[in-house]
C-alpha cells in the first residue's frame, strides 16, 4: 500500500487523514508507554552492565600485566645489581691480590730499613769526650802564686803552649767526629725516603680499598632495596629502562645509517661479481648479495661480542669453556677480517666501475670523454671506510642487547597504558549507554506529550473534583 492510499484511507482529505494517523499513533504509543520505558531501560541496563563487566575484565588484565611488568623489572634490576656487586667484588679481589699480596715482603723490608736506620742513628749519636787527666794537674799548678822565679815562669809558659796545642787537637778531633756523624746521617736519607715511599704506597692501596668498600656497600644497599621490591626501586628501574631504550634506539639508528653507507659502497661492485642483470623477485641480486654480506658481518660481530662475554644474548656461548671460546673468537674475527678486506677491495673497484660507466655514457652520447683526474684520496678513503665499517658495526651488539632488554619494559608500559585507556573508554561508553536510556525515555514522552498532557489534566480534575454526598458521608 502506498503512502497516498494510507493518507486517504480514513477520509478524502490527506491532512485530516494524517491527523488521524498521528492521533492514532500517539494513542498507541501512550498505551505502550510503560512497556516501552521498561524495554528501553532494560536494554540500556544490559548494554551498560556488559560494558562495565568488560571494563572490569580489562582492568583485571591491566593489574595482572602491571604485576608481571613489576616482577620482570625487579628481576632484571636484581640480576643487574647482583652482577654489579660481583664485578666490584672481583675488582676488589684483584686490587688486593695486586697491591697487598706483597705486603709481607714490604713489611720485612720496612723493618730492615728501620733497624738499619736505628743502627746508623746509634752510630751517629754524639758522645761527649771525657776530660783529660792532666786538667787536675793544670788546676793545681794554676793555684801557684807567681813569686818572680824564672823556673816557675818558664814552667807556666810551657804549660800554656801545651794547653793551646791540646786545645787545637781537641777541636780538630771534634770537627772530624761531627763530619763522620753527618756522613752517617746522609747515608740514612735514602733509607728514610724508601721507607716513606713504601708506606705511601701502602696508604694509597688502603685508601683505594676503602673507596672500593664504600662503593660495594652502596651497591649492596641498592641490591637490598631492589630485592625488597619497593615502589621507589620499581620507578627508578622503569626510568632507567626508558632511558636505555631511548639511547639504544638512537645508537641503533646511527648504526643503520652506517650500514646504509656500507651498502652503498659495495652494492655497485657486487654487480660485477654476481651479474647486474639478474634479479631475485623484484630486487637485484647484487643488492641482496651486498645486504647478505652486511648481515653476515653483523652476525659475526655479535658472535664475537658474545664470545668475549661483553654481551649475553646467547647463554650457550657464554657457558662455553675458555678453550672453545678462544677458538670461536679466532674464527669469528678471521671471518670478519676477511669480509672487511673484501669490502675494501670492492670499494677500490667502485671508482673504476663508476669511471667506466661514465665513459660509456659519454661515448654513447657522442661526447668527448673527460680525462680522469687520477686522485687517489677518494679511493683510499673508500677503502678505509670499507675496511673500518664492518668492525664498527661489531659494537652494535651492545646497544642491541640494551634495546632488547629495555624494550620488554617499554612494551609492557605501553600495553598497560593501552589497557587502561580501553577500560576508560568502556566505562565511558557504559555511562553513555546508561544516560542514553534516560534520553530515549524523555524523547518517547516528548513524542506523546499531547496524550500525557490530557492524562495529567484528567487526573488533576479527578483529584480536585467534589466528593459525592453519599460517598463523602461519614458512616
């Protein structure tokens, strides 16, 4: 049935028929008001509760992920702190073995020097000379009174001469004795300096051990804090992981730039080795071969770092015995050296191939070929770069290990934030669904407001109408 027929089903006037249809629709909606309200409220309640349950499930998953991230972060930090403490203890042990292993010999040497200095000091000590035996006789003679006797005067004159001679001899002997003592003291000076140097060395060793001990105490305190699993330790480790992630990402980007330069150096010469017209899929075989060489160099550098125990990405390599690791170091370094030499040779060929291609283009264009300058500096620079870059890419293993370890924490933090955002959105949608039911109920009542108005008016009149006399009579 068309719309025109519906409009003329009641009367010939479309406007009157439309009015009838509207009134009929409002009446039907008014009669179905209570079930419609219940249906709208129940539907919104079901949707809201489902969204809230989903949000609660997401929050539970976020809590589990947060605990998992915390456990992994604390375990990684605990392992790093333990390795740091062990490394400091090993350094302290090496310092003790190096500096204090010779302490008994130094002690014996110092005691010998002290004994020698004491002996020389005793030998060089000043002993006052005993008074001569004739001093008493001279004192007795000096008490004799001068009577003018020539014999007495001559005797006194001889005594004076002898006293002067003895005085000069005593002064000379005293000077010789002082000179000998000074020579002994001069010989003692090197012994003093040697003893002072030994004691200074021991003092520096003890000071270094004290500093190392304080550092170990600090590392042990950090280890205890991480082992206790405090929130401060977790925040510190998370911040450190984010910093390591950013720094290692920047270093890896720099390494990718170096790999791109390395690829540009050897891709053109590789076309002469594997053929420039062959393709593997949409890519040239020479480009794939150059990329494979770079990847093999990176792998050899990674194995070399693992064998040197600088990185610990492969525990199997780290647990090998020293003899096997040494063989692996020789093998990986030899392969890396050979590949670096091959790259240097390819870099040398690059200039020649580029010059030949330029000459070919000029000959095809009927242009006189330019005379090459013959400078060896660019060629030497390319050869040096081709030889150095493989060894430089070897150290990419260090930021790669840091990137892998820190990415676990970063991915966990990002996933946790995503789950919390999803939970927030689900809660928001639940609130919207709950309030949407109210909006729909209001819109429903707005559509049937004439019937509601008439119903309210009737109820008001019935409420305020006068009571019937028979019904209002008190029994």
